[in-house]
């Protein structure tokens, strides 16, 4: 089964565009590679990648008219004095899954694969330096 088909199965909606799901799969893969300092996703991390992508698709889709960045939102409260409008997410789940949310939820899994990144020092010319004018 393809990654896109797995995401559709997890979210229970086969009407969402493959392009939208591919975007989130690519986005999550890039996040994991950057967070863990990896050059490729290990096969053991693939289920985590698909699960996170499914969470993001579900949180940012509006039925079969899924569009990136759009979610189901409704007005929760209004005020007139200071012009306050509060939006609430429908469906009982958060409408946006940030990278911080992913780290909170999946940090223990991702940390097992995280590698330390070390900046390479600037290369220096080889050989000894001679100081002139000193006794």
C-alpha cells in the first residue's frame, strides 16, 4: 500500500486530493530529517512519518475540499466593546498541528533517531606558521 493510501486509510477520507496528502508527507519527512539530522528516513520511522502526516491532513482539511492551511472553524464568541472574535475548532481536535506539537507528541520516538550535528571548523592552511621580527 502506498504512503498516500495509508494516510487516507488512517484519516478515513478517500476524497482528499493526493496532492494535498503528498504535500504533508513531504513536509513531515523534511521536518523529521531536519529534527533528527538524518539524510534519509529509516524504515522504522516510516510509520511515525505516516501517522504525523495523517494528523496534519486531518487537522487542516475540510472534507473533500481539502486545501492547505484551511480547517473547519466556527465562531466561538463575539464582543463589541474591544472587537474580540474567538474561533473554535469543530470536530473535537486541534485544527493546526505545529512542529512543537509533533515534538511534544512524538519527541521520545524521534529522539531515538536524533543525531548530534557538529559544525565543521573552517579549514586552515597546513604547515607551521613562522613569526618574524621576534627574538
